[in-house]
């Protein structure tokens, strides 16, 4: 067994791209394209973690849950039935999610994965 950080590095980059996509989705016009971008990123992230990767921390499950929550929030933000009075609050919430995501990226030990096999 030896450490292999490349998949974790790719995951980090994709998580940042996901956060960027989410933060850029500030108007309803941009949401359809951004939602597709987010779905594509989620697929890429899932593909990285095949049966060859052993995740040593539970943080990945937490992160996956938060990514799903972000995707759901983008959908809610784009709802045409949304009360516009809540828009500033939701933008503030988006910034908080972004800040939380950056903090998680800095604190997560991405090398704590083991490559199993050749």
C-alpha cells in the first residue's frame, strides 16, 4: 500500500469548480446552464472514487451531502415562485456556503487516501 494523492488533488479542483459555479449562479438566466455544470461535476467526482480507492475519513460522506445540499439550494434559488424579498438572504447564504467550502478544502487532509492494488 502506498499513498497516492492525485485523485484527491483532482477532487479538490472539482470541488472548487463546483463552488465557483454555484457562486456564479446569481441570476435565474444563468441557472439552467449552471445546474448542468454542477450535475457534470458531481458525476466526475463520483467517477474518481472507484472501488480502488479506500477513503479513510468519513468527511467524504459529509462533503457529498453538502454538495447535494448546494445543488438543491441552486434549484430553490432559481424557483420562479420565489419571494424576491428572500433573495438577499439567499445570496448571503450562498456566500456562507462558499466560505464553509473553502475552509473545508483547507482543513481536509487530501492525502489520507490509500491506493489499493497495483
